């Protein structure tokens, strides 16, 4: 069996499994931290696929390849879900920031006051 191809399949499957776990927990920071490792593993798989594989090797690699396909499919679903959740959170923050904008006020003398809100930062941590 092409050991290089088998190792590349296992490496990418491992990275996707860890990223899927992070995405399932909506730990986007941990998932994002795996991006370079995922890119490197995908490149290693692409490089390993350039080597010829015999029909017997292809048969032995079918299981790991099927596992990788299943993990990639789940990864796509989880990424789409994370994007949906993140979009909703940003919408909530945007709506909340409009509520924080102060209405015009009046001074003790009855004159319209130029009330401006001090800049503020909003942060959310998982």
C-alpha cells in the first residue's frame, strides 16, 4: 500500500475530526487555530495522490478514504452551521449597538445638549 497516501489520509482525517469537535462545540477559536494544519494536511494528501496506486492498494485505501469523505461532509455541515450562528450573533450585536445610541437630551437651562456616547467595545467569548 502507498504508505505516504495512507499517512496523508489519516493525517487529514485526524485534523478534520478535531476541527469537527471544535465546531460542534462552537469553539470557533480552536477550530480556526487548525486552519494551517488543515491546509498542510490537504496539501500532503494532494502530493501523495500524485504517486501511482495499484488496484490492490486502492482497495485497501477505500476504508480510510470513505472515513475522510464522511468527515469532510460533516465538516462542511458544521462550518455552515457555525457561519449561521456567527451571523446571528453579529446581527444581535448590531441591533444592540443601535439601542445604545443615546437620544438627544437637554441641559439644565432647557437648551438642547450635544450628547455623544463615548466609544465602546463589545466583546463575546465562548
